[in-house]
C-alpha cells in the first residue's frame, strides 16, 4: 500500500508536549516525539524551528488534501458531462434515424409522382394504383436532447418524491440580489436541498428569467426581489397557470416602518443609501411578498412578521452549510490541532458587512479592557480586499493604542469562511437584544464558527436563546458584566472552549446541515400538493416546528494519548471501544487494518481499562500509522460506560460514516466498503450486515439476518451494535445514551430514536462482521444479569413508550443459543 506524508503525535498526555510541539520525523513518514537529549548534548533545534517545521508540513498536507478534493470534484464533474454527452449522442442518433426515415419516405413519394416515359397511361395507372402510400414519421423535437448538467453537480435524490403526488416537481429559484452570500444560502444551497429531495431545480438571477423558464417550472421561489414590471409579469404568469409562488426572505426587510437609522444602523454606512431609499426598497419587498402564495424564511421571528403581511402558509427553512464548506472548516480545525498552540488567544468578530457598528459597541470597551490586561489576547477583525475595514475604528476610541493586538484579515469567500474562523479561539456574536431587526437574525455565525471547531459567546436574541444552551454548546451574554465574565471564563479555560466547540459542532451538524434541510424541503414540496401526501407532509412540518433546540450528545471528558493525521479526507472511520480486552483487542484492530478501503480513519477509545490494554494499543498504533489517514487513541478520564465511550469516539471522528466495533469482535475485509456503499446509495442513517458468531463450543449461528423494518423493534432488538452510522444521524438524536447503571442497550436505543425520526436503515445481506461468544462479554457479565437488566428495560420503556419487550428478564447467552435475535 502506498505511503503518504503524515504527521503524528504520541504521548501519555498531549498537553505535556508544549515545549516541543512538533516531534522529529520517524519511520513510515510519520512524526513522533524525539526522546530527550542528554544534558551534555548541544541542541541544534529550537522550539520555534520545530513549530515552523510543523506548520510548513501541516500547510503542505492541507494543500494536498484540498487539491485531492478539488480533483475528485472535477473528476465527478467530467463524469457527469461525459454521461450527458453520451445521452445527447444517443438522442442524436435517434433523431438521425428519424430524419433518414423522413428522407426515404419523401424519396418514395417523389419517385411515385415523377412522370414516366409511358406518359398518360402509366401516370393514370400510378395514380389509380399507387404502389406506395406515403407515411411520414413524427418530426423530431428538441426536447429529445438531454440538458447539460448544472455548473455545480447536484447530489442524488436519496429520498425521491412519490410518483402520484400533486406538488411541484420542477422549481425555479430566482435571486433578487446578485453575487451575495445570501444568494448562496437561500438559492444555491436551498436548490441543492430540494434536488436531494428529488426535485428538478434551476437557479437564475431575476433579470434573465424568461417565458421558457416560467413554462418549465412547476413552482417559483423568489428571494429578496422587489416588485417591478418584470417581477409582476413573472408572478402573474405563474399564477395564471395555477403554479405556486413562494417569497423567500432572510431578514426583516419587508417592513418599511423599520427603515430608520435608530433601528437599522447600517443605513448610515451605505453611501448613497438613506432612510428614504431604504424605505422604498423595503416597500418593494413588501409588495412582492403580498403578491405571493406562501413564504419560506429562516427564523420563527421572521415567520411571525410574514404572517402579519397576510401571506400564509410560511415554512421555516433554516440557513445551512454544504458539505464542501464543512470539509474545509474541519480540515482547518484538524490542522490547528496538529500544529499545536502558539501562545496567543484569538477573539474573532466575523461581521459580514459594515452594518454592525452598534452591535460591536456593546463589547468594544470590554474587549479593550481585556486586551490591555493580557498581552496574549488578539482581536481578529476583517477587511474587504485588504482596504475597506468592516468596522469603522474611529467610532471605537477605546481601542486606540491596541493596534498591535488587532489582527486584520481579508474577508474570504463563503466556502472558506469556517476555515478562516478556525484561527479563532473564541467567536463573539454581539447583537442589540432590544432591536426588532436584530431579534430576527438567523444563527449563521454560530454554525460557521462551529464548523471550524470554535466556541461562541452571543447576545441572547430569541434565535440564539433557542440554539445555545448556556455552558453546554456556547455562552450567552447580555450586559457588559456578563460579556466580561463570559470572555474571562473562556480565556482561562481552554478545556471548556474545546468542550463548547465540540458540542456546538455536534448540534450544527444536523440542525443546520444539508440532510435536515433536504428532509424539510421534501415535506415543503409535498405540502404544496393536495390529498393524503399533502396532509401527512404538513403534519410532519407542524410537528417538527416544535423542534427548535438541537439535542446535544453527552460526550464524557477524555484525553488524547496518540494523534496521527495526514490531513487527508476519508469517508469512513472505525471506532473501536475497549475496556479490559487486552486478550482480544489486537485481533480486532488487525481486522481494521485488513479493510479494502484504502483511505480510512481509526479512533480507539479506551474506557479506563485496568489491564494491559493501553500499552498494547499505543505500541500497535505507532507501528500502523502508515495504514491510516487519521489515527487517534483516546482514554476516558473516568470509566464512562459503553454509551459514553461510543460518544467519545463518534465526537472525535471527522468522516460522514462511522463503523462501530467492540474490541472483542472482528470485521471482514470488505465490511467498511460494502456498508459505506449501501449508506451512500440510500442516503440512510445506518447500515448493518449479517454477523457471524464464533467462539462457542457447539453452535454459533448468525445475527442481523432480518431486513430493516422499524415496527419490528416493538418486541425486541434485532440489529447488533456492529453497524455503520451516519454521523449526522447520530447527532440528530443526541447520540448514544450515557447511563452507567443502565448500560447495555445503547445501540437499541439509537435504532429506536432513528425509527421515531423516520430515518432509514439499510440491511446488507452479507456476512461482514464476526461476534465473539465468550463468558466475559458485556452481554453476559453486565447486561443479562438479574440486577442490571430490569434497569435497562425500565429506561428503554420510559424513553420509548411504544416498546412491548417480550424478554424483559435476564437471560445470559450460553454456548448453544436457541435463537439468533440480538
């Protein structure tokens, strides 16, 4: 297997390496700590040199990873173009054949009607008894030629729309503002979500929309477009044909009464923009929304304001990120972890435009005081094209004299923003909480920071109160004292910053991710129709509207014992959880090495073992770094139980798909590849194989040989924990439950949560894993004991009242099982 350049860190406590954060290169192209030199040995390398080398290598690996990702995207684009070209070639051949048929028919007709030398007699006979009756085939039509795919290839429709539904199947997204980040959020990413739900989409700027586009579409989504003659005709044409028109808006810009400087501070920084011109713009938006049939928006506050205009229904479709932005942000966070701290603490303010002077004023004095008191602090602000600051510093004289502690960065394209924000240690989101305009703003800055693994402290506007659980996935601050206290807490406690950032990402992964938006988009489309499908989709939207706060997986504290990262981007991680399995774990790890997937991540979680597991794991990891893109060995600070250990591993992964493996079990070589293919094809939450049992003296049998059927969970579980789980699905339901006095059925609880959400599981009917039967297994030693099992049953029945468990009493497995159900 080819080796790739990589970087690794191995230590009992990663934090102990601060004096020399970038170890010397070892064999297999990895980096490991250099043993301490004797006291009389001259040092030829300084920590600064070491760090510079680490940064240079991390930058090179990052560029290589991004280049590979870009190459993969271009390859996929070329494949789509080749497929489209092949389809067009086939269609062209059909048209050519039709034209040939036309030419032959015309030639026969012409020959029949051509005068013959026998003159009248032969002409009379020809007309009396025509030898050929001309029959021309249907004329070819241009629609026979497939269209070239869009500039950005759309994701496949994992959840296609049902055929007999009456809602729209083709949606035209129209942007009223050109070349803005809002267009990306509300048109391009929205269109991608609807495409993933099975809808054909087009995204056009308003001025170029023509009659052909109107005739093509079944529905119109028009974003931030003011009323004009062109817009009026467009809306009238759609409505005359009975096609729904949807106004999409992401700010409170359709209320002309709010066009005042005391409410919208940005008016005074808009050059030629005045209160009067702003009022005219808002009036134009209001006229458009009043002409539309329904609306999409980003927050409940905007929905309430839209209801006041008379438009209904209104569907909340949140702003979201895309997979490429997520990959770039996470890659930057991994790079930052690999190179280690530089001794500075960066507080970043990622304002998107010069409209936030009064917002920043809420914290400017606090920041000035903190900067003067601690020279480690840096305030990160942004400019446009290195020339135009997004904050006018003359309005903040309190920051005068602190220029050396202010870092000015150039504002980057939206896809790179989370990677830029990954430089932060703390992201601040100040907003005027008594301002109706600010109260309606969405949570974009929260999830952009989270993608870069950065924690946030925000003003408690209603959207941020719903998304931020104070002290769990971020902090809220209203007064100057609260901002000071919150910032000081984060400055002093890097472990808390990491915990908040991890929880924020786990929340954002589902709540603001493309998968959730595609679910909502599918229901939004079905709700525009009629009949049963419309009613059921509307019911899901109504029920889901109560889910305004994301669940936070419980991730116990852990320490990193070994870190290796090539900064490439794998699609699958294997999470191996271990507790006192020194006799089995190497066998399980070797089965991971044997996987047919070339690019693979491995996370090993030791849950406080007291045997010799950890030294074995660390020695094995040091020998096998060449095999993995990313390899981590983590140890829980205190024994967390199976659910806690699984959550530690899941939270540490950076891939979309995660294979669960207990240390006493094994995978077959094709397990990860086959299960990943099934997950990607179906867009499912998890995939599970048939599992072969081994180790018993008489009969072993198999597990997981039943197809996925959610209702089959009611009496018992039939799917083992050895399954591949999509990380977004794990995050959506709050991860595995963590309760040591009822541990044992964490996987069953996860499947039940997926079933309640309507997530799909995929059965791969192949033996892809092996389950070891032994007397010291957790099933026999803990789960199936008279004192423990009743607590598990009680917990599961409380969490899922629909369960009717048929085997609630302890039944340890023996060597001759009578059934194969889990």
